[in-house]
């Protein structure tokens, strides 16, 4: 009698496990992320929103918009994501535009309406929960492609095209 109960118990457990496994296989992985980021000299400025599309588990295509001292920011960046389903190492290279910033006082130096930038996010990390909540952070480098002058409280300087500057950002988002 105890052996029969044991076999019945094992049969129920394995059937339930197979059913749960089949349900997991039916769920498609989340491929879209919408998030909010805070940054310093980042591709999306000081504050912004980003959208990521993951056509493959190791690839992300990011579009972002935000605001920073050099104006409204618009960026595009393909990224790689290496790691497991919970946390991944991320890296990317992309371009951004800063439009409409008033960083220089009149006559202080170059004050272009549009500043194109090249950006590198490396190293970065992103972790997500099973429910889709995501936290990401990255450091990197940014480089303006035109000269511009900035002024802040009677202090300022001209940043030359090709000057490499540090940047970073962190954010929270949701995969769906």
C-alpha cells in the first residue's frame, strides 16, 4: 500500500512539472523594454526615456530621448547583452543629437544649434525580475563631433570636436 501511494505521488509531481514546463515554453520572452533614465553627459542627457527592442536574446536596439544642458537629446544605439535571463553585461556604440541648447553666452565661442555625438556604453549591466521589472546602469565615453562653448555662472570653456568625455546613466524600466 505505501509503495502504491509513493508511485501515485511521483506520477502526480512529474505530471505537474511537465505541465508547468510546457506553460513556460508557451510564454514568449519579453522583447520590448520601456524605461526612464537619469544620466550625466549621457546619450539621453540628464533625464530621459528609452525604448529597447530585443530581436535576439543577445541583441538590443535602443532609441532614447531626453533633455540635458546641450538641449533636447535624441539617440540610437545597438547593444549586445551577454549573460543569463536575470542579469546581463551590456555594451553598445551609437550616435545622438543635441538640439536647441543655449550653452554659451553671446560672443563666448561656438554655439551650434545641433551638436552630434558619438557614444560608447561600456561596461553596463541590466537585471530583470521574472515579472519584467528591469534596472540598468552603464558607464562609458562620449565625444562631440563639432566644437561648442558652455557657460555656467560666469565659468565656461570651449569643448573641441573629438574631445573624449566620461558619461554614465542608470534607469528603471519594464520588459513586455
